[in-house]
C-alpha cells in the first residue's frame, strides 16, 4: 500500500513537473513572410515568428491571410511549407538518430517535402485524417467543414480517414480526399487544384542576355545586369 | 542501419544476379573546392528502386549517404568540393532492385570495408578568394554535421538568407567550442545556438559568393572536422527569370443505356498553369457535347492572371465568393478584379449570371396559344392571343467591395446589383413550334377552320389571315418569367483580440427587389398613388366620404421624397418592389432601433469565435428577413433567425475530441407572426482516435425539437382540426473502426450504427384520428477492407437500412409498413508492372422489401494504363440488372473511356 502511495505521489509530481521541462528542439524556420505568429510551448499567446527561430515540440504556428512559413527538421532536413490561413502544431519526439515527426493541422494548407534520406516516422494529422508518409513530396489541404485533400507530388503517402478507418495510398499525380462522412476517394490530380508554392520559382539569375548580329554576320552577346 | 545493409548485401551476393552489375570508372583525381562527380552505370534489366552513394574522408569511421541522381544511363553522386579533404575520399555505391536484389560497387564482399579510394589535391589558389585559416586536421574526427541552410552551392535571394546547421547526429559536442564564421568573420555571438541547432540570420550580406565555416570540438577536447560550405547571394530581380508550366488535357467519351435511351457524352478539358516569378496564369477550357443553346451554358473557359498576390484578374467563367448575402460561389461569366494591398482591398465583379435563352427545345417551348383568351372584334372576326414562354433573360451582375484592414480591425462596404435585361429576349424567334387545337379555345369550340396541328408563327399567321382573323401578341408582360431587379448594400466589421485567438465579426445587409420591371421605373404620379388611390400630392393618405383625411394616414408629401426616375440606373422602383417601404414609418417613430434591425429586407449576423489550444468555440446570432433577396445567391434561406453556440474541446493531445452544439431557430422576425415555428437542435459528440493502427470510436447524439406555437385546435368548417406540432427527433450514431492483421494481411473493420426516432410530445392530448406522419429509421453497416502483400486491395461492405412508415387505416388506426434495403458490395484492385497497369472490379447487390420489392445486381470493371510518362488511359464499364416480381431485365449499362495527359 505504501508503495502504491509513493507511486501515486511520484506520478502527480511528474505531471506537475512535466510542463516545466523544456521541450526538445526539433526544427528551425528558414523563411517567414507576411503575418505569421507562434505560440511557443509552455507560453500563452501568440507572438511574431521570425526567420531563424528554433522550434520546439508542441509549438503552434498560425499564418494570416498573407502568411507563409518554411521550416526544416534538424535530423534529416525534411521541409514543411505552411501557406496562408493555416494553423498547425509542430511535434517531434527525439529518439536515437532520428526525430519521430508529426504535424497536427486544424485548418489550412501545407506542403511536406520529406527528405529521401528521411529518418523516423512522419505523420500529418488533421481532425479527419492521418497521412503517413512513405513518399517525399505532397500538399495537404484541411477544411474542417468538408474534410481533407492530399495531393501527391512525388512518392507515396498513405491517407487514412480516422472516422471510418478507410485508407488509400496516394501516389504522384493523384489526389486523395478524406471526407467528414468517413469516405476516402482517389482521383487524378487536377493541376488547377495544386496550390501555388510561394517558395518555388526563385530566380536563377539576374542577367538579360541579348544576341546581336553584326553587319558581317558576327554574333555578339550583350549582357545586362539587373540592379 | 549500416549493419543491416551489409548483412543484406552479403545475403544477396549469395544469389546469382544473372547479367546484373555496376560499371564505374574512377576519376583520376579530385581537388578541394571543386565538386567531385562520380558516375556509375547499372547494367541490368531489372527496375531500380533506390540508388545510394556513400562517401567518407579517409580515416573516418562513418559514411555520408547521398541519393544518386539519374542522368541518362548514368547515376551520379556529386560531392561538394568544400567537403573534400587532402586525406582522400573513400566511396561506394549500393543499388536496390525491384526483385529484392542489391547491386554494389565495388563488387567485393563488403564494399564499406573495401571502398573505392580517390586522392584529393589541395585547393587551387587564384589570389582573389579569401584564404580561410585551416584548423589542424591531423587530430580531428569526422562528425555528421547536417547543413540545413543554405544548401552548399545554392544561389539564394538576399531576402532569404539564413545560415543554419544541425548537430543532431553529433554527440558529446562542447557547445562553448562552437564557432561560426561567415567569410572569415566570427559571428558566433550573433547566432542562436540551442538544442543542437546553429542558426544565424545576417542583417546584411553582400552579393556574390559567401563562405561559411563551423568549427567545434568534443567535450573531451578532440577537434571535429570543420564544416565548410559556400553559397551565392544574388540581387533581387524584376525579370521573370524562371518560367514554369504544367497542365493537363483530358478527353472523355461515355455511353450509357438508361431504360431504352442511350445517353452519349463527349467532353474535352484543358487546364494549364504558367508561372513566372511575379505572375501566375491559369487557363481552363471545357467543351462538352452536353452544351445546349436552350439551357444555361455547360462549356467553360477562363483566364486568370495573379500578380504577386496583390492583383488577381479573372476573365471568363469564375466562381467568386464575397459573402453569403451577395455572391457566394455562383458562376459568373465576365471579369473579376481583386486588388489586395493587405491594408486596403478592392474587389470588382462585372458579368453575367444567366445568359439569354430564347426558348426551350420542344413543342410549345417558345410560343403558346392562349385558347381561353380568344375573342371576336366588332365585325365578328376572331382575335387569337399568343404568348411567349420558355425564355430566360440575360441577368447581369455588378458587385464592388471596398475594405480596410488596419491593426486588429477590418471594415468593409459593398454594393451589388443584379438585373434582367428585358431586351435580351426577342418577341419573334425562329424555329419555335406550338400546337393549335380547337379544344383549347374556350370562346368557341371552333378554330374557324384552322386545322389542328403544329404551327410556326408564320404558318399560324397565314392560317389566321385565311379566316380573316388577327393575332394579339403582346410585346411584354408575357406569362413566362418576369424580369427582376435587385440591389444589396451591406457592411462588415471585425476585430481580432487576445493575441489573435478570439475574433468578432458583424455584417449587416439590406436588399431591394423588384419582381417585375417590364414597365420600368414609376413616375411621381404613380408614386403618389402607390399606397392610396388619390393623386393629391400626398402618399398614403386616405379620405372619408366627406373628403376629409382619415386617421392613420401618413400624409407624406410626394415632392419631399426622391424621384424614382433619378435613381433608375441604380434600382428600378415601381409598385412591384419588395419591400414597397423598407422601413415601417409608424413603428420607426416608437422603436427606431428595433424597426431597423427587424426590417423584413435586412440580413445580419454577429459572431464571436475563439481558437485556443484545447478549445474552439463559436457564438453566433443570425437573422435573415422574409423579404431579403440576393439574385446572386438564390439558395440563401430567408425568414429565419437563429442563435448558435458550439464548442470543441481537444484533449489528450487531440486524440479525444468533445463537440457540443446548441442551435435555436424560428421565423418570428415580423411582429405580425403570432405562431412562429421554433426548432431547437442540441448535439453532442465524442471522437476518440488514439492514433494510426489503433481502434477509433465516434459517438454522436442529436436531439431536434420542433414546436409551431399553436396551443389550441383550429376549426375548419364544422370540424376541429389539430394543427399543433410539438415533436422530438433523436438521432444517434455510433462507429468503431478496428484495424488488425492476419499473417501478412492488413485489415480494417468498420461498424456503423445509426438510429433515428421521432416522438410526438402531444401524443396523449391528440384528437381522435390524428396522424403523426414521421418515420423512424435504423441503419447498420459494416465494411472490411483488406490490403494484401500483393498489389491487391479489396473492400467488402454490407449494410441494411429499415424505415418504419406509419400508415393510417380507414378506421383511423395506425399501422407501420417497413421498407428495408439490404446492400452488399465488394470491390478490388490489382496493379501490374509497378503500377503501370491497374485493374479494378466490383460486384453489387441491392434488395428492397416493401410495397414494391425490387432487386438490383450489378458489376463494374475497369482498367487504367500508364501509356507514357504523364499519359494515362482509363476504360471502365458497368452493368446493372433489375428484378421485380414481374420481370428481370437490364436496368442500366455503360462504358467510359478517358485519356489524360499531364504536361
């Protein structure tokens, strides 16, 4: 009986101390634009998120109407891009040699680019679905009223509806939908449905190259540097 | 991991891989600062699942892993020049094949123990680059420092610079020893070093090549091999230097037999997207054989240009949503411009909600003879009355919204106008046929020798002239649709609070609707007599027999209010307006606020929503007046006011969710409503989802109470009738999903139970013979989906729904007729050739028992072929047989072929 009492006291103390322990650092933001705020685990209220912020297990990130943020997990460089009007919780459990990663998303749109040399599990969970990542690149769009849309860009992602347990593997060029009625469907991706990635399409150069032909046929190239 | 890989390679080397090998020609030398490119050629017919390269500085224990990139027949590993060391590089290649075999180079017992070796020469010095003082390498140990950002050799924009590295895979690091140098300058103090992460965001950085160096040592003082890499910083460019495009073309042909009718449809779709740095262009085009000039368009074409998120311009068919009170996702064909400067936004939409349709494609689809209006003139010559029908006016939309977004507030105002163009429908149309029959003529049973038959307008005119008759054909006021006019003005206001966790928003709207604008705007004289019969310069003024103004007259001076003609371009005011008076002037004098709020043509809502870590709630009051109309959102339910409160609690790390919602709804907006219909809806739900591969549970309970406020019986003639309603509907839902495995098969078993029952709360106080008509129902369904180790999946589904329909017998007693449906479905899919060919098939069975028993059997099958990279063809077919007590026959069948090319 005494042992049980000690176990109970120990359990209560553990519960009380647990929130005071610093959460493990798991990722770092590499790009922040527009209105993006963070509610750091253990803190109350959102504050402005900046590039270079080190993220901990349990941090919440919220993007505004023009917000966009990119962060990278520190074990394998798996990259998460979060678009506007999105709310997520960044989660990750550090184990030997890897981080077991999870993104809880309530609403909005994110892109997960999981490193091919990925370590640990990678799961995206919404109130309706769980996407268990086997592949490398996909978009996930969460709408609490209708359900979830997963657009596979590369590799394979297993999409499971939590209400019905139905699941499907979503490959590249395919779109999986997981609805509030428990159904899971798979169809060809409509290119129009793929969200724009604000982080792609960065310019490769800052020069204009113009070929000029002289009177005797020689070609000269004019290079204009854009300031 | 490496040990497992080695064991796997050894195991696979025992198996002869006939004819499969890796060919690699070693480069002669490598040099620090210059990327080392190592190519390998797999000589095998078997598909390659994964190709990896491993390298290490000679003397180190661990290898770095890289995924090989295929370049033609070659697979390439490129080692960043900054990571090379004069000690030399050791490396090997490992390929995983589709048949489970592994190829390795060098082909030795253990390529990790006997790797390739290449000598590395010192860095070339050109005298311009800054020489970084090298630490002592001799006693350093290699560690797996992961460069997070920027990637070595990458080129990045000035605005996006962040230097970050991870020491996640490095143990025993002495944090105090970490030094971060950028171009030789020590920036360690400006960097954030925490939890094994080094992150530094430079305030300014020059363009051009940048070099980063991280030096560190272990807790026992041993130096770790420094990590150095470089990247380029470029200037911001205004030239669209990157051009990307993608899209898809799809063609579909289908043929279905429904009853004895064939329905053949073909469709062609193109969707394309072009991205340049500051603009995004989308093009959509759809051409379908279902396009029909007698209906609204089904073809679609649109062109959308988005400039840097600030300006979005759309041409063609688009689906914009401003708010539920104006335009909410309905198709518009026209132009949409959205200028969003974040703090200020302008949205302008101009276009067509309906295109003009002249007639329907059937007899009497454009003209009809109004037989009961046939008359004779003074010379006893017949006058036939013709009417126009089957038409749709062109409906034009104009909508503008301005909004400000400052600090935590937003404020918006908007104006919407939708009007039918009365000139868009012609009085005389070609091809329209109508039927003429003497039985339709009520004036006289004869058509004056006009033969019975189908006529065009010209043919009928000729026939009428032969009998010396005339045709009366009004130019307007046809009996078909009346042309409408509608405006909505509104404003919205909102505020975010408590660090964005709480949001308040409010929207108020008012509409004016004109049901018939054939006669255009009213004059002042018509306005004067709109509410009374006297043209006396006073509106709503009544007189008694002595010519004195009666009590209660409003006596509004006609000249004191606006002239409707002056506002004709904004809204056509006439006697068909709804409401005729937006505000009740009598009520306004006593209760101005209440009068404005309860205007029959207003709609508004207040909403407070909270978004907290474990709790999300919404409190909302919404009211839509009985005369509120938006032609751009005709599906908005009016004459309703409702109060909603809902809360979602997320517990146990989002694994347990509790939902509670209460909604009260009635239609008592106008004071004249004495017996409102009240609906109370209470729902409660528990969802427990422990995580993937564990059972999950959902329980929902919903109670809906309806009461029409009637307390007494009504007398209809001599009979007392019970119109009272006080009922309660209970809806319960339970679902469990249980994943399990048998051997190597993975299953998912799902069970759903849904029950709906109704109770008459006045059952003990009903008149004899009262009939409570609501039906109870119960559904039980179960599904078993199985995933095999083969590329085969199957789903088996059984469900049964039973509805208890009450029937009142002649003697007034109530019996229940049970209608039930039982369905069994199974489907499966199998993939061949690494998913290039996929075959699907399914069987279905549906049996109905009740008044008209029926059984449906069906099967479907399909094949999906990946023809080329990006090109897929689909062929599916289905057939369903129908069996009744009398016969068995084909119910439906069809085939669909689709070809899709993604580019």
